[in-house]
């Protein structure tokens, strides 16, 4: 028999087994909230669905050989995830501290200045890919979406964070429908997070063309292949498309994908977060005032 409400504290010895995440679709409550079902060990358990055994598929031509080692299978077992996370605790290391800017009165007047100072420290410290940022968007359905993009520049006059993508990609379509976004940086070596929120505009065409022209040959080929986020039949199709794009680039060095677009996220809120192993995190928030000046304030972590 299933009971929908916990009747006793959870934990070892309580005799209760809580179903683990992810909650199967059929047990989700109204509006996507999770309804957790609890069983007593002595209760009759509902009959378990018989595992659906699929016939092993023949690997596609050129596909890598499947991994069969028992050790790797154990690592791939999702029940192992909690153990792995326990072995890699968050921010359990010496972190640099916020620095002088933690005093809102002493912090730089604009968030682009503090961003530039923190980026310089990240590069100096050897943070990997400090220009990789999570771009969060929502389309006309209001549902959030997110993915990493490369920061191309920061423009101090407009307080704009600049990135580029294909306007026909899902994120490009979402930005056309709802031109607002967030960019989030996380630099683990320093335990630093920077959150930027604002309105997004497309740069003029010549700026996008210049951005594409400045790219490496490999990046140009990838851009010319295009079709970002549309389904691909098999990996060899990528090689053929890349060869075609490479030939096009050799014949027409000015070739560019029609949708390649530079976007500027003009910030109205920026937050700098310095993590601390003892959980005394420091947060400094910048909010833009109507006169375009910035107000600075500390936030509770
Ligand atoms: C480090 C890193 C940098 C990336 N930079 C970009 C980028 O600058 N522009 C871009 O369109 N996609 C970039 N991507 C790929 C995106 O994360 C994403 O897979 C792709 O743009 C499709 O996103 P969409 O389907 O939401 O449009 C990058 C991915 C990573 C991991």
C-alpha cells in the first residue's frame, strides 16, 4: 500500500524508504511539484514494474566500442552520484576573499570596472575558461533555458556584456521573442560568481561581420556549418559539412553565416559573490539608477 504523507522521521532505522530523485513523471503532483511517496519496510510494496529489457542495438558504423568494464559500469550507476559528490565538497579550499571592494563605499563606481579587475585576477590565477558564461534566456512560453557562451567583450559606456551566436539558434530565437537575459560566471579556483542581468540588443551587421572575420579558421568552419541545435543523423555528416564549409572558405575568404550575430547585454543588475569555505560568503550588488549611476549594496548570503 502506498502512503502519500511521511508518518515518521526519515533516516536509518526509521523503516522508511523515500523514493529518490528524479521523481518519475507519473508521481509528480500538480504544477510539476514533486509528490514524495513513502513506503514502510513492513508494508506490502506495490508490484514493481518488470524492467524493460531492450535487445542490444548493433552499433552504428564508425561508432566507438561500448564500455563493458564492471568498474566503469559502477561509476555510471546513478546510485553512485551521492558518493561522488561527497568526495568533491564545494569550495573546500583556500579562497582569495573579496578584497577591498567588499566595502560598498570603497568598491569601484561601476560593475564593469570591478568585473575587469576580477577577470584580471582570474586570468592571473590560472582560472580555466574565465570567459565562459551561462546565458539564461526565456522564449515566448516563459520557460527558462540556459547554456554556456563565450564572452567576447565588455563595453563600459553601455555597461554591456557582449557575446555572439547564430540568430536562428534556439537562444537567438528566444532573444528575439524576449530580449532580456542573464549571464552567470563561476570561477571555481577562486570561488567567485558574477551574475549579470539586463536587456539584450543585436549589434549592427558590420559589428557581427567584423566579429566573424576575427575568428580562427576552425571557428569559421564551425559557424559556416551552421544548423546549430538541429538534429544530426550521425557524426560523419559533420565531417562532410565541415569539408564543404572549408572548401567554401578557401574559395571565398569573406564567406560568413547569414545568422552570425553579436549581442550586447546592457546590465541593470550585477552581483559579485565571493565564496568562503566557512560559508561566510560576501555579496556585493550593483543596481542601475534612473540617471545611469550605480547603487552599491551588500546582500545577505
Ligand atoms: C565553453 C563553451 C563556450 C561556448 N561558446 C558558445 C558561443 O560563444 N556561442 C554559441 O552559440 N554557442 C557556444 N557554446 C555552445 C552552447 O553552449 C550551446 O550548446 C549552443 O549554442 C546551442 O545552444 P541553444 O540550442 O540554446 O541555442 C559554447 C559552449 C561551451 C561549453
